[in-house]
């Protein structure tokens, strides 16, 4: 309960970020312009790699901030030896 209102989280607990992105890519992206489709596919690939395992309910500001910090530092674009990939 938040502010006296019941929020049903069952759907958010069951659906992962990966599943939500796949659904978005299947249903929404084909209706967009080709350049937007390409950009959405690239963004979805990055998000799936880093956040795909989380359920939508488990996606907290702390998790998103960690993802953002990793992306800004460029750590996700380095190989195991710390060299740019």
C-alpha cells in the first residue's frame, strides 16, 4: 500500500525487462520509421544485456543508477583486460 491505495504488482513481478522489451520490439517498433527502428533495436540490446534479468517490480532507482554510472564510465565497453572493445 502506498498512500492508502492498493497497487497490484503481480504482473510486474512476473514480467522481466527482457520480456517487456521483446514485446515492445515486436508490437511497437515495426510501426516506426526505419531509422527509429534501428535506434530502438540498439537501445533494447544494451538494456537487455544489463537489465534484462530484472523483473519490472525489482527495477529500482538504485539499479537504474548503477546501469547509468556503468554506461557513463564506459566500463561496459571494455573487455576482460580493461581494453576498449
